[in-house]
C-alpha cells in the first residue's frame, strides 16, 4: 500500500550511507510496536485459540444441546439481537436528525443525553431493577395510586423481562450510536439540502434522496458492529433479570458466564462457539469494509 | 371600499404570520421529541439520586420525590458504617488504581505503536493495526470466558493486574487507531527537519511527536480510564478476594443478599458513577472529536 511505499524514503534520507538491512528507524519501529503485539498475542490471540482448543470435544456440544435452557437461550439471543438492534439504530438515526437542530436547549440536552453511555452500567441498571420491583418499586406504586390496581410483575414474566433488558441495552448504547450517526449527518454537504429546498423538496424527500443515500453505508457498518457488541452485552441481561425467572431470559453471553461460574468450562466454551455461524460472516463483512 | 387596497398588502401580512406559525410548529415538534428524550435519559439516574437522598422508609414508599432530603446514606457509606461496606474506601482505591494503571499503560503502549506505525512507517504496521481492530469483533462477554482461563494459566487470576492487562488489551486498539489517525495529519516536514538536525528516533518521539499529540493523548487516556473504571464483567470474573475487589463488583455482591440495603446500594452507586461523569464532562471536547474522527472515515 501507499504507506509501505513511503517508508524506505524516510529511512533512506535519515541514514543514506546504509543501503540495505535494518535501518535504526525500522529497528526502533519494531521495538515500539512489540509491547502492543505482546499484549495482543497474550491477551487476545492466545485466549481465542485456547477457547477453540477447549471447545473441540463433541461431547460438550451434546451435553449443551441436551440442556433445555440452551434452546431457549438461542431463541432469546436472536430475538434480542433483531429487536434491540433495529430499534436502537432506527431511533439513533431519527435522533441524530433531531440533534442537528441548532437551539440552545438542544445543545444542553445533547450533553445530558450522553450520560447513560458515560456512566457505569451497574448503578443505573440496579436503579431500574428496583423501579420495576412489583411491591416496592416506584412504577407499580404509582400505578396503584392512580388506578388502585396492582401493576404487572415486570421481571417475573420472561417475555416482559427480556424486553425490558432490551430497553436497558438501548438506554445504555443509544447515545453512542446517535453520536456516530450525527457525525455522519454533519459530514453531508449543506448545499445539497439548500439545492433541494430551492426545488421545494419536503423534509421526507430530503431524507429519502439526500440523507439516506449518504448515510446508508455508515448505518450498515454501525448495525453490523452493533450486532457483535450486543452479542457481548452481559450487563443488561444479567444485572436486570439475572437470567431469570427460571433461567428463561438468558442470552448466549449470560449462559456462557453461568456455565463458567458452575465450573463447566467446556460447556461455557461450547456456548460461545455456537455463536460462530453468526459472528464469522459479520467479521468477514466488517473486515472487508475496513480494508477498503 | 378598502378591498382595492387590501390585495397587495395581504401577502405581506400573511407571510410573516405563516412564518411565525411555521416556526412555532417546528419548535413544538422539537419539544415533542426533546421532552421524552430528556425523561427517558434521566429517569434511571433520577431514581438513583432519589434513593440516595431519601431515608429507607421514604424510598420504599414509592415517593416520586424525597419526603425529607437527607444525607444520612452518604454518612453511612463514607463512614463504612454497614457490614456490606466495610471495605468501601479500599474498593474505591482499587477502582482508582485499576483505572489509573489502565490509562497509563494504554497510553504508553498505544503511543509507541502509533508512533512506530505512523511516523517510523514500520513494515507491517498497517497489518498490526487491522489485526488490533479484530479485538472489537469478538463480543466482550465471549472473550471474557477464555480470558478467565488464560489468566489462570498465567497465574494472574485474582490479581488486579489481570484486570488491568485485560483492560489494556481492550482499550489499546481504539487508542492506537485514534492516535494513528491524528499523527498521520502531522506534516512529514517536521520529522524531516528534526532528522536533518540529527535527531534520533527517540528524540523525535519525545521532543516533536509527544508535544504535538496532546489533545489526542488526553482523549485516549480518558477513554481508557473510563473503560476500566466502568468495567463490571471482567472485574467480576477476574477478581475474587474481598480486599482486591473494585467498586462495581462490590455493588454486584449486594444483590446476593435477600435483605439488601437498597438505599445504601444506590448511594454507593451514585458515588461510584460521579467520577466518570465528571471526567467525561471535563474532557468531552477531546473525546467527541476523537470518536467522530473515526466514524466519518468509515
């Protein structure tokens, strides 16, 4: 690539006398990259290879597939990914348009809006967990005060509980994606919109013919990356529902950790390996996008 | 009558009127989005504060605002006056230590790597960068599982260094990437001038590169510190001893008890959430520009 084409000329200019071999510049370059490579090999590559090696026993998959929780977990994971990501990205796209407006109060709001992302998950998720407490939580007590009827037992209904963890996940990650999509919108040339306004385009038409075509690539990249990251979201489910009631709201991430806590390491590895058919195509697409 | 005079005046009267109406309806629409967004964002945080500033009775009564604002909970937490909180200050220090170490090591490792790739044009630098980004294509919770085992093999399990090194491994790729983007923008002539003056690579690094990279270094350091401070899962897996726990793990342990003192849990949670919020707002300018610089490129 172009970067490697430039490299000899800098080194050559620095040490013109040495025609071949390792210039001091290259030697320093290698020495300075090595710390990171060590970190990467020791704490990323080796664990990944080790995981595959631990997961090679077919027996652990048999046991995994026999576990009634597993099938439910796979369904939960797929539903979680499909609903949470589409909802989150669509809302992020809309909100990025909202934050484009120049108003003093929107500027303040945008600063507040980042909070869920900047603040650690555990206090806020536990706060929501208590809000949803059927007896003592503020939501059901308010429902009772207004209607004199008991509210739903939020986290005791598997479907509702899973949906609430999705909302928790969206609450936490929405600011990040909105910010990314906002920067994408800001990169669109303003005169395109001015020209469209002169032609009398409606805001829907502007979105359809200017915003979306410029944003589609970024939106897709974000959605793919978000799929991988959502797959690895442990906190939103574990801290809100703990996988319950009756282990019915697990996703692959929480199930893997659950086996690990039960000292069933092989089962744990097998759990994450079953996600590979989903992860590998995503990684392939992302790599292709990045290397362009 | 006056009808003859009216027509030319009409559009002129109507135009600003319609403009005002249009402006008002735009504002109304914006508010219709803005108010729900504000409530949605602040509700869990408000509830957290509500609990922290209420006594137990008021908090459990489902009041929407505190019956009596009290700082009693803060006194209990900061004075370690509850058996759940006997190590509060130690755990706070552990969190500070882990976050600070992660920030420092990430900065050193990532700055070296970015300098080598971007300025020294080390061979294969581009490949290293692409490989590094591969880290983010492994779902975090999935990497945690084999990481737990490998840390055991390395003999680091239970030590805070296990958590620090794991966080460095996760923070570095983004750090290197942001620093490389920023340092690619520095003019090549600077290096050439330094070389003509007989500077060695390390002199170039210390005297030219580091001073010019200030804002990006702040962004990257802040990012690494926040990442480590906020991390729950890795801390929960890699630390076990009561005295080496970071705050989030201690908070998670509250949950295992049936009679959890929720008002103290929320108070501790609020104290724990304040530093990252403050750091974020102080360094927001740097962080947002670092974040979005990458996004537009993709």
